């Protein structure tokens, strides 16, 4: 990975430590992505056992975060990294924090799936949630792929996807409010659907955060709080 960043350390052991840290983040990301898939499948298939498994597996996600965080602390103490190496370690620390929070949101989806399993299912079998969830899962997948390749251009493309997620989320919220107004008997179910959609929208936000850390790591450019117009300008520069 140090070669990807355009440098190689005198200490091969240091390079190996950075590479191992990188792979552990990707392993954690793969687990979290599976948590999202299983949480959605538990909801759509009305599979309480699968939803319960997602909740139980959250402890595995947490253990990954603790273990990687310890590795990062050891690298900081023993290697005293500077410049790009320090940015890398800090980006990893922030990334695993967002991955852990994504795991928490997947658990929320699973808990709501269990609650919804006891209610009458809508005619569309939560198609809108399935669609949003798949978009969010792909967004995280693309973010992890960009992280794996340290590809700032791909990361920027993922950041731009968040606006689509937000638009779809807003549509679901309006739909559920309308349903509650038309039939008060659906209020409890609609509220659970809204909380589920909110959890998925937050996953998109965390995936966006991961890509912002990556862009800063590779390009040294902080794109947090960047306006859509400024992002569009960055995108144009990327394609030139």
C-alpha cells in the first residue's frame, strides 16, 4: 500500500504493518456490508432468525473496531508516523468508527424488522425500503472499493451519490406520512418503516464520511462541508 501512496519505507516491517492494517479495515468493511444485506433480507423475507443473527453479530463488528484501533495506537507509539503516514493512520481510525456506526444502523434495521414481523405487511412488501437499502449497500461497497485501491476519484463519485440517497429517503418519509394520515391504523407500522429508512440514510452518510477521509488522505484536500457546486467543480477537474 505504501507503494500506492508513492513511497516505500526503509523498514519493510513498517510497510507490512500498514498493509496489514489496511486489510483489516477491509475485512471489517466486508462484515459490515454483510450485516446490511442480512438486515434487509430479514425484513423483506420476514425472517426473524436472520434479523436476530444480525443483532448478535454486532459484537463481532465492535471487536474489529477495538482490535484495529489498538493496532493504530501501537503504530503511532512505536513508529511515530509523520505526513502521509500519519494521515493514513488517522483516516483508518476515523473509518473504523464510521464502520462501527454503520453496524449499529444495520442492527437498528434488524430490530425494526423483528417489530414489523408481528404486523400486517403492506402490499408492496417494503419494496421502497429494499430499493433504498440496496442503493445504500452499493454505496458502502463502492466506498470500500475506493478505500481498497486508495482511489480518490472513485471516492469523490461515491460522495456525489449521497444526494440520490437523501432524495429517495425524503420520498419514503412523505409516503409514510401520507399513509398515516389516510389510515391511522397504520401509524405504528409506518413509524417503524420511517425509523428503518432513517437508519439506511445514516449508513449513506457514514459511507460518504469514509470517502471524504480517503480524499483527504490521497489528495490532501478536505471536502467536508463542501457545497454541491464545489464538488461539481472537483468532479470536472477529476475528468480532465
